C-alpha cells in the first residue's frame, strides 16, 4: 500500500512517515498543496493524508483538484476544531478528518479503517446491484446512472452500497457512522448528512425530490427500490 503524506510541518511529516513505514506502508511526502496535486496525478496512491493549512495551495483546494482525476481516499488534517471546517473538508471530497494534535495510534487506526473500506470486503465477481436507472458494480466499485459512470469518493461509494444492499432498512446517522466509517465521531453526525446530500446530487434525477435515497424524518436514511 502506498500513502502520500502532505504537510508543511516537516517534523510532523517525518514522524508520520516513520510510523507508517513501520506498519509496512510505502510513504511519499510533500510539503505544499501544489506538490500534492502533482504527485497524486503522477503516481498511484492508495491513500492521501492532506493538511488543511498549507502554502502554495491549501488542503481544501488541493483536495478538490485531486478529486477532478482521482477517487483515492483522503484524510484531512486540521488544527481547527470547528464543525464548519470539518464539514467543508467533506464538501471538498475528503473521506475522513483528524484534528491536530493527534495520537499517532489514532492516525494509524484511521488509515487502516479507510484502506479496508476502500478495498471492500470480498465480493462475487461481476456482482451488480440495480434499482431503476442506478447500478453498482461491486467488483469494480463503480456507480452508474442512466448509463453514465458517476465519480464517487470511497466513503460515498461505501454509503450507497450499504443502503442499496439493504433496501427499505432505515439506518440512523449513528448506525451509518459506525458501519461506514468504522468508529464514532463523538456525535458529529452531520457528516452523514453531507454525504447523503452529495449522493443525491450525483445519483438522483432531482436531488430535492429523490426517488431512491430517502429520509425517514427523525430516524435516519434508507434506500427505496
């Protein structure tokens, strides 16, 4: 597994590189957002750890540019703890976030969880889920709407696959956080709302009046066939 670590704090980068390489990962490093975009475009990475505040190009802009050509999982690092900053990271395509200062054990746990989710569980080759004009190729982890491939982030894909595999089952935000993200966000369940909204924008004909990705008010979300 190959990981790109991007942060302008060189001491922190050195520490992350050392610890991740001890876990068996191959690690490349960059120190500004522009370099991160160039490296992500040139090399195949299984995961990117991207700081929010950087010179040349901040992490949000870098993440958005990377999303133009890649769905590689992204963990955003931020020194800010405000919910608005975290949600902005998800809006720009990040799959996870970690607030500085952080415990290196937590970083490694989140890296493992995100890589595990991105790889997916073993599936039957060629297994396809369909509903109306939507389909998921679970082998290739590809979503298609009306014959056109739709670019989804790793977490967006995990979320829609879970819902489509269990139609009519209502999931609370807490359930979705635990199943899709693999751990609790200490009550910050608006993360789920952001991902649901993005899925509706990408997969529904009319996001304001969805046909498939439904809300059960006061409870959670479910998929209608």
